[in-house]
């Protein structure tokens, strides 16, 4: 008789559902939301949406004639493309010291096939290097730049 009662209790308590159907569907919903968020993040990172990695084919071709050339990489600069430089204040307003870092083609990252070359010593300029120059402001309002060298030229002169 004891055997019979004990086996009945075991049979009834063997299957107890841990999750009811409500908790199970909630768990699946959170798993699906997490997977979809990961897929969306991967799409943004790979460039399918938004501004991911830009290829040369995605870049807009400039219209019109180039305004000037970059003094470092000699790339033609169209309207809207400017040389990146720093002008330092001095006592003389007509003659100011400045450094030229490059243009959108060679600074902060160099495009493929472009070399950063100093127009004075004709050596390669590293990405953390720059050109040293003087900026002259004329009475007519025009600006004139005289390049004196680069970081590589001035390393030679200091020795």
C-alpha cells in the first residue's frame, strides 16, 4: 500500500511547467528584438544604411573648373574644397606665420594614389607633418602665401 501511494505522488509531481505560455512568449519576443537590433547595427556599420564607409563611386563628382591646387599633394581643389591651415597672430597684420596641413584629399587621411610632397625640399611629408608658410595680406584684400618649408626641411636645418 505504501508503494502505491508513493508512486502516485511521484507521477503527479514529475511534470511541473517552469514557464507558462505567457512567460515563454515574452522571452521569445525579447530574443527576437535583440536579434533585430543586432542586424540593424550591422547594417549601419557595413554602410547599407546611412553614411558608412564611402567608396569613390559614392562620392559626388565636383562640377566646374578647379579653383587652385593643393600645395602638398597637387590635387585640384574645386568649389567647397578648402586648404586646411592655421594662422598665428603676430604683431604685424600684413605678415603672419601659418602652417598648412593639407586639403580634403591628403588630410586627415590620404586618398589612395596621393602623395604628400614638400614643394621646397621634395621629400614626403608624414600625416602629422605640415608646411610652414607666411601669409601676406595685401592692401587690396588679397592673400598671398609664401611657403618656407616643411617639418622635414626644418629637421635638417636644426642639425
